[in-house]
């Protein structure tokens, strides 16, 4: 039902919409963007989000380096990415406009806070003249809003100081978007009441600003239409919006619960992995213990100790921290303990671009340890998939007594999408049988199927044993310097990992099972590849897509699939890590498509590259 005061306005029904809010890092773009996403999800839309944080912690106000953004794609059908180009850009200052306008869809809408387009702010952003006046934005529909002044007028009755009143203008911008896309205000007002229950003046000010923004959009006659996105048809169930980091944390909690063991998560704060630690700290009621360690090495060693003591031991970090954990990972491999490690990748090397995304750690995950040091490597494809793959990491770690490394990245960690909450009883039972008697016990006597050694908790009478970083004698676990024994143990550790291929799903192809072109992806490239391949398949183009969530070991049928395609394309946010691995492992000549800019692939970039390859093949055939 449409409110009566909308009757004079023209609605346009659209299948999906892409909006971006951008402003200074103190303007609250992430907060209101997340709330807009929550409301869109609440009214039944499928969503996909991408926050964009500045790398500078305290960049000067109004500068390009301090711009913070939030993009949301919401619609009534399958959505795989936050969108290539926003149709609506909310620019809170000149710097926000300059950083983002080049990505705006031609003919799109710019909602600009004209109060902030002062001479000083224009100079900080590198403008010689105001783009609102010089004709450079003629290709867009520009809506000039005196947002700062109108917000102040709307909230001054609350008695807040002027500086605090100015901080409410993000809700004025949100109110405009709520009108433009026909979103209900009541859930937001209820959220404000809960969020600021202890600060009623702030609650009242934000609520007043939100209503003022919506009323302005409704009465100013600056918007010719407003838009309606219908509900999506989703399978029945309970849903919530979840980020990748939240999903990792929830997957860990669920897995520990199904394993009937406490969870110990030790971590040193690092962007963009810190939110896993923060989320887990909220779940003490589920026998979760979190440790903020003094450094990366201590965090990893604490998690190893927890695994040795019989808990689900886990740690998380990003690229630089993973490098520091390398020696400790070797210890976990030698001790054959079920350690779970999360690497939320960011752009490198060294400190790199701390808030930008990259798939830069695959080589490090596969090979970045001393000696022959195999472990399981997994990679979720979407933010919601982080739950399933986090759960899977615990399953494999405890069943096979091995470290498992899960590669997420900044795009997955901070992005969000709907997550269907599973019933606890629907998740697999992860309890590990402990029917070993002291008479049969030996610390490295292996299971005949999994090659896993027993998980024996210290203090179990008659099963006292040592573990450590020195090589162990097969079966007995005594320290051994014997060369043939070392070779045998190295082979056993590798065979255990490769044998896991029989316990993971086979690779599945989306599209024809043979043909001219197969596009292979891993991790967060899923959305852009799936979107591009789906578009081309709908046009009758014979292209297939295969996405890898298991990187070590690889799916057992992958070697059978690759020769069935004339060409293989592997888009990666690195210089070709997976391409190099597959070419070496299977003797194929996969072609790389690299993007190392701290930003995820766009659907159109992948689509255009696929078309180039297919057109090249046709041209070559014509020449022949």
C-alpha cells in the first residue's frame, strides 16, 4: 500500500537499484548505508553491499584520502555483486564527488550537499571551480540540497551543540533515499530508539533529521519520480543480513557447538580481520573464549595450545600477520593439531593498502612455510558462504588432525548479503570419537582411513605424551633424527592432506561441460564471474564457469574437467597465483586476467574479457 502523500508522485518499477553514499570518514556513511541495506532486506529485497574505507586513519577532513563510501545493490532477483556502477550517488562534499563520480552510471542522479561545496573544500578536493556550476556534471541529474543547513534547522530543538547536530546530516541523506526508493521509516525509527536509548537527545535528533530528509524529498519537487523495487522470491526460512566476518564468527560458534567443545579464538587486532574477534566476544554464553594477544605469534601459539588442550583452537589475521604466523603454522603441522586459521586478505606487500581488497596470499597459504609443510586451504565465495566454509574448516581440522587455513578477503569480510539461518540440528555432528584405551595408545598411531593421529587431551591417564617441533618417530611419537623415518613422516603428512580430496565435493560446472571457454575463479571473484557468465549464457554464448572453494587439496575431478575446454580464463585479484598453480599441476595453459588495484572485479570487466577471448578464437578460425 502506497502512502496517500505519495499519490501525486510518479512511481517507476525497477528490478534492482545501485546506490552509493560517500562523504568524509566522519560523516557516518557506513552507518546509514548499513541501515539502508537492513531496511531493503527487511522489505524483501536481495542485497549485496560493499563498504569502502579510507586507508588513512585520520586523513584531513575534506581531502580525497579521507573519503569513505558505501555501495548497495538491491533487487527482486539474483544479485551477485554490489553493482558495477551506482545509479544514485550521494556526495556529502566535493572530495566525495571527485573520488566517485567517474563510476556513476551515465544519466544517473547526484544528490550533493551544496553547503559543503565551499571554496576551502573545493581546494582540498583539487577543484578550480565548483563542479555544481561549471557544466562538468551535465551528463547527470544533479540534485542540490542544502543538507547541512536544513539538518541543523530540523534538529536544533533537541538542544544538542552545533557540532553534534551537524553529525546527524547523514540521516538527512538517508531520509532522501528512503523516499526515493519507497522504504518504510518505522523500522529505522525503532532502531534509533534502541540504539540511542541511553541518549534520548541524540535519538531525537537523528529521528528528526531522517524525517526532514524524507519530507524534503517528498515536497521539494526536485525529484521527477521515485522508484519501487519488488520483493524477491526466496526459499522459506529465517534470514538476516550478514557480513563475511560475522559469518566466519557464527560458523566457528556453530561448529564448536556441534563438536561439543569450547571455542578459543586468539587474535592480534589487524584490519580487516579484527571484526571476527569483536563478534566472537559477544558469544561467551556459547562457551566461547577470546584472547587479544600481544602479537601475531602469541595469538597463533595460544590457539595451538587450546587445540592441544582439546578445544577448538582458532586464530585470525591478515596478510602481514599470516607471514608472522608461518613458524607457528609449521609447529601445528608437525604436532598434527586441529588449528583453524582465518586470513582476511588485503592489498600488499608489507602494510600495503590496509582497507583495500586483494587475493594476494594464495602463494603464502600454499607454500609460505619452512620445509614440506602441507595444510588444508579453503576459500569462501560470498559473505554468507563464509559461514559454511568456516564450519567446514573446523570439520576438516578435527577429523584429520591438521591445520586448516581459510582465505577470505576485505571484500568478503566487509560486504554483506542475506543469510538463511540454518537450524542447529541440520548441521553435521562434528564430535570426534575418543575410544582409545591406554593399552592401544600411541601418539602417532594413525586412523587407517583418515591418517589422523588421535586427539588426546593432556591429563588422560596412561596416555601421557610429548609433542613439539622436532620430527617424531612414526607411531611412537618419540623425537627422531632418522632420515628414512623423516621421509616417511613427510609423505604421511602430505598423503593425509591429499586424501581429503575424497571427502570434499567434486568440482561443478555452471554451463556446458565442454566447449571453447571455461572461466575458473576462487574466493571473492565469484560474484563478478557468475554475473558475467550468466549474462552471456542468457545471450546464447557457450561459456562455462567453475568456482573453487577447496584449493588444497583441489577437487578430485578437476584434472578430468580442464582438458575438455579449448581455453581457460582465470580472473584473480593478484598477478596470477591460481593460474600458476593449475598450469604447473595439470600441464594446462590457463590464461590469467589480473586486477591489482585494491578493488574487486566488475561484472562488465569480466564479460568484456570473455568476449575478447571468444572473438579472438573466431577471428583465428577465419584466418585459417
